[in-house]
C-alpha cells in the first residue's frame, strides 16, 4: 500500500503508510518544521532529530494537560513558528493529542502532521482528527476536531516499544475486532503479541485494517453525532478508571470492555459467549480483566463523560462480536449493575 489521501469535512489527510522518518525531509523542508516529542523518544532517537527544531514534553498521561499546552505554545512563539510552518507530533497518543490541540489553537490554527511511534498511536490515537487534553482527572474534556495534513507510519519505531506498550495497542485492536470484524477477532484469537512482533507483514496488515475501520467510521460521522460513538466501546468506564487509578490507556480500555459485557448481560439481549471470548482474548494479549474499583468515585467521573445526556449516557454494548449497539442507560442503572458485579470494591 503506497501513499493515499482521504478528505474529511475538516481537512484532507495524506497517509504515508509504509513511510520512513528519514524520507520526511524530502517531503517537508526541515527548516519549516518543528517536532514535538516526549523525553523518552527524544533520548531514544536523538540522532534522527538533529536537523529539526524540537520541543520536548515530559512523557506520561499526567502531562497531557493545559500546563503542557501553555509551555509548548510559548516555545512555538520563541521559535518563531507561524502559519506556514509545519508542526509534527512524533510519539504516542499523548504527544499527538498535545500536538493536534496546540496546532489547532495556536494563531487560530497552523498545519500539523503525525508520526505515531506506539502501536496504539498507529491504530487509533493518530487517526480521526480528535485532539484532547485532560482537565484534572477528567479525560479529554478539552479538545478540538481538526485533521492532520499527513500521518506517516514508520513501523521501525516499534522495535524499541516495551511489551507492556504492545499490549496497550492490542486493547484498541481488540476493540475494533469486537465492534466490526469477527474475522479479525478469530485471527487474533489464533495468535499472540510475540507472533505479531516477529511477523512484520501480519502486523502491517493488522494496522492497516484498524486504520481502515477507523477512517470509515470517521468519514461517516466526523463530529460524533452518531456512529462515531461506537468507537468509545470500553472507553466510557475506561476513561474514568484510567486517571483515577493511573492505569495505562490500554489497560483501562480492556477493563472497560469487560465491564461493558457485564452491563450488556443485564440490559440487552447479548450472546452468552461474548464475555467469555473477550475475557480469553484480553488475557492472551496480556491485558487486565479484573480490577476492583470504587464505584461511587468512578461514577463521579463517568458522569462527566462527553457522551452524557441529562441523566443518562450513550453506552456502547455488544449483542455479539461484530454487532455493537448504542444504548442510552441511566447513571442509576449503571451504578446498580457495577455495585452488584464483581468489579466493585467493597470496603
Ligand atoms: N485522539 C484520539 O483519537 C485518541 C485515541 C486513542 C487514544 N488517545 C490517547 O492516547 C494516549 C495513549 O497513547 P499511547 O499509549 O501511545 O501513550 P503515550 O503517548 O503515553 O506512550 C506510551 C509510552 O511509550 C513511550 N514511547 C512512545 N513511543 C515509543 C517508542 N517507539 N519506543 C519506546 N517507547 C516509546 C512514551 O514515551 C510513553 O512512555 C491517551 O492519552 C489517550 O487518551 C487518543
């Protein structure tokens, strides 16, 4: 698969699907670019960054906040970055969210592009044009929807990724399989993280398939009025748990998907095998399936989710693998189910 472009309502994205960071300089003049990255990546890839102006943020979800936005914006000014410059986010979801957000508001919007360096970034965070930051424990509550000019996929970056970060990426891959792709679910059930680490072509086609699913959904509903909500499967409870308990995004999504199966069992008609199959799958990809959380505290955060209505929330549930539905559930019902499930921590 070579380069291709997709036009969304808020912009056209050029996908460089088997790209290499080294070739970037022949597409964008390095003297017009500024790279935003985190301190882990800057340390690992310092030689690649030599010819670029860079802004280095601190790694970690706790830095995806307004303080970092302000500091990056100040450094953009000092570096005399203007509307004809190109801001490039090189990193995982934290870096690309920060980059997309700043680029959307700095001087009322300057061009930006992404080079995702985590598996989660390649299959999800860099795609779709949503760029959010946290306000306290409330995840992605401030955000923009604006597409990057390009996304360059260089699988070479995955060589330095830890197994724990590979697991995180698989949480989102499993999410797509659950929502849209029973065949992909089957394929995943036959393999493991180690298999995909070693088999470059299987990994590439898996990444490509996830990118295609996400783009298909975003094209149909960029502003998340209806079908894009489906992509939040596992994220409603997941987002609340992520910041409350300092879990990684993938761990939180994994727990959120299992809890959604528990909720589905008492609110809709769902195949009995779904939860069992998902439990097996997340364990196979080294993701957590059980976590005892404080339901009251978690509900406090869940209530502030972007998908909330007055006294209910649009919850994503599975009737079967590949058959998602959006169900409006009252906070009361969700709380009752979680309290009586084995997810709740009873002090
Ligand atoms: N905008 C969206 O649509 C969207 C979608 C999904 C997730 N997200 C966001 O993405 C974030 C999670 O993304 P993530 O898992 O990529 O997290 P991350 O950016 O925190 O990266 C995870 C860790 O991996 C390190 N790292 C990155 N690339 C590396 C490499 N090549 N080698 C070694 N280490 C490397 C980072 O320094 C960091 O410590 C969350 O904030 C989540 O909310 C956004």
